[in-house]
C-alpha cells in the first residue's frame, strides 16, 4: 500500500492551500462572532436569495423571452455537502459513479486511508477521476453557486463568512462601511442567482455537455487501462523515446500514472491544438510512439469528436450566461459594488472582458435579438461555427 499512500498524501498536499484557507476563514468568522464590538448583521442568504428570485426570473424572461422552469429550487449546502455536490458534477461512466462519489467524500474529509484504498481497488478510475475531484474541490472557496438537476445551490460558507470578514477587516466603526459591504453582498447574490437561473434554462446544452463528457471519460478509462497494462520493457522504451524524467522501477504505478497524464489527449494534443482549431483535424501521433502503443492513434481519433462537442456546449453555456449577466446587471448599483469589493474591478473593466462564448453570443444577438437564446439552446453551434458566427447564422436561417 506504500505507493498508494504516497499518491493519497500528494493529492491532499495539492489541496493544502485551499484547505488551510477554509480553516482560516472559519476561524476568523468565529472570532468575529465572539467580538461584541461587531454589532452589525447581514440578511440571511436564505432570505436574500428567495427575496430576489422572482425579480431574477422576470428579468431573464424580459431579456431572453424564456422562462426559468417552475420546478427550480434553491438549496444552501454546508461545506462538506457542497464538496460532495461538486463530485456529482463529474459526469462519469455508469460503473464509475459510486467510485467517484466515494473518492470525493474521502478527499473532502482528508481521509488518506480511504483515498489510498480506493486507488488500490481501482487504479484506472483513480487516474481518470482524481484530477477532476481535485480541481472541483480546489475551487470551492471561489464557488458562489452551482446548478444541477433542477436545483440552484448557493455556497453557504462563502456568503455567510466573506461579507463579515470584508467588513471586519476594515475596522471599527463597522457601521460606517456596512452599507457598501451589504450592497456588494446583495450584488454577489444577484449575480449568482442570475447565473444559475440562466443555467436552469439551458437544459438541452447541459444534456449535450454531459453526454459528451461521459464519452470522453470512457475513452480516458480505456487509455488508463492500456497504460497500466504496458509491460516493463515497453514502458522503459516509451520513457526513453519521449525523454521523460526517469522514475525508479520500484514505483511501477507512479511510472505508469506519469505516462497516462502525459499521453492524456487533453494535454498531449490540446497542448498545441485547442478544440476550436481541431474541427477539421484528426488525432495524429508520432509513428514510432504508435508502434510502441498501437491503441493510441485510434483512441485519439475517437476522443476528438466528443471533446469538440463538450467544448462547444460549455462555450455556449458560459458565454450565454455571461452575456445575459452583463446586460441585466449593467446598471445595478449592488452589482457594481460587488465588482469593486469582491473582485477589485469596475463595470467598465468587467464589460471589456471577452471570450469566444461571449463574443459569439453577442454576434448572434445583434442579428436575432431575443430569438438568440432559444436558438442557441435548441440548436447549438459546432466548433467551426463558434469561430465564425456567420456560418451558424447561414445554417439556422436556412432551416
């Protein structure tokens, strides 16, 4: 178990900054609660979010012409439950679901023995899903909310602690800075509720994304199996040919894990060719490497299309949400204070930020207006169309 134990320790060590930050914030919040001079209180997250929800739904309908589903709920998970929820956002193959849920819970509880045991039990699934788990959990401290299965989840720890900390760090008299921090707190709630409510109307895009991710992960599991089953002689040849940093033979799992992460197409191919540039490409690899690992070429070719679908879906999901937020909250004073207090920026700088998804949505909206959102959800673009909005417009206007 020693090698597996080292993997578990390394995984938790990579999360140490976030774990320490969570503990420090919780300790400071407790100190604030015990300080009798801190005599101001913020409206509860539950009350504030439920109060603003009808306004959010109306604003979305006014701008997009679409309605937030009536069955959309709001929940307020504690930190551990939020981490486990983030694990549910890892879209696994069917037989990996239970494994990933157990792994996320073990990581959330910093249970080294359980993490090690899970890796030993199924090294393939550990290699594929541990990075997802680490990345999702590491972002908890900056995760305001999430959406999954008809439910908006708001980060109770973040909203209950950070406004108090912001105000407390300004020093007394606390009443003098309360109004601005309260406004920024309300702005953060508005922004989060608006973003997750937009996601609630994007269900077809979420379905497309989930299906694509599952297919991608099926291929990752296949790649992990191939790498783990390499014999020692072939493994050494691959390391020599690729000029990889030597790993002692007494660490056979680490050696294969390192090769898996290097040959994972997410890094091996995307390192030089992002999905938006791969619409007409195929996953071609070095002939010599393909001779040593014959399955690689086929794996890469089958990976490409679902990865493109995933890229397209997520680009539209995020771009549409950002575009709607920019338009609905562009004159909102609470949102402006949120940007200043929590993000250290202003509205002009925020509006100036662009990415593929925002620019694409903006281009389609300039032609179709409100119809944009229904069209993008029901008939999303492919990677070529994301690069050239006119291609998308030509296609959908001919239908």
